[in-house]
């Protein structure tokens, strides 16, 4: 069993973020209760007790200059890499920041709970696997809300994926190489005690953004509320969940046709 050192600088959360979203361009800097969405994600991730560093990974494309400029203004560490090969972007960012353990987060999850990040990271260390996640695609069953996605990997395993993965969806979605072929790596699915896989708390469309803004407004636009408080809000106002009920979630094999 591996020991866990809280706030170990070699445990690095990398948040991928870029302006050219296919369904909602510019979403990562969209205003949510007075703060850009990316700021909400970084601030929440920094509260996770198992994370030593939080880094934003954007691209070298000029369209992402606003992301880099925003990070510089806020003092958020930022790495700029390949627009299409996100696996390479993660690998290069992890190398730059001397990561031994990499946590993959995305810039469109502005209500992610730091406690849920910690739960996944601790399970990774306690079980001594190569890769752990709190959600995996079918045939696995998702029990964590969409928008709380946390993936944890050893840097050595990430380096192997970087060398070997050749399918376009494996390069664009970073982690599929770890789970598309059984037995290639030691992997762990960290289930949630309560099945919350039906909840959609990410931002990929205007409807998603509307729901997230409603949630933040309910909590006076503070960013300290946790998953349990969101669940209690939905129990009191179930109509909120209808705002984005018709939005479909993209598959891990989908690729951006623009590249």
C-alpha cells in the first residue's frame, strides 16, 4: 500500500480548459455569479486536501490567449500545449510540474466537490492501482454526478499511455487507453455510496449553464457549498433538474471533427 502525503507537490491536478467548445464556445470563462467558470473550478480543486498543485492546461492556439491571460491575472499556474492531442498536453504539463501522480479535472465542472476529489484520490493511493476514477463509461455503471469527474493516474502509467496510445479518441480524451482494454493496467472504479449518476452538473450547453447559475444564486454566489447541499436543493426544488434534463452526454469515443 502506498502512503499518502497530503499537499504533496508531486500530486498535481491538471484542469483542461479551452475557449473553443463545440457546443458552447467560450464557456470556460462564462460568468457564474460574478466569477468566470474556470475560477470556480480552480478554487474548488484547491480545497481538496489531497492535491499539492492545481494547474490549468490550455492550448497554444491564439483563441486560448484569454485563458492564459486570465490565469496570469489570477496567479493560476498555466501550461499551454497541443489543441487536439490532449493526452500530450497532460503529459507535457505533468512533466513541467514534476508530477508523480496526476489528477485529471475539466474546466466545465464548476460545482465539483473537493471532498469527492479527495475520496477518489485516497482510494487510488489506498489500493495501489495505476489508474482510478469515480466514473467510467459503459459497461461500467456511473454513480457519481456528471460534473464531478475525477481521474487519477501514476505519471509512469501516463507516460506509457502517451507513448502507446494511437487512436484519435484516446489522444483527445486523455484516459481511455487505461480502460478500453481489460488487463492493460490495474484500474479502480470508485463508486459513490448513493447512485447519483443521473445528475447532470457539468456545463456543455446554455441549459447546463442556466442550471449552474441557478444553483450558485441559491447559495448567494459563494463557492463553498457541497454536494449534499445541492441534493437538498434539488429535493426542495425538483423542477431545477428539468432545466437541462434533455441534454445528452457525449461519449468518450466522440472526437472533435474540427481537428
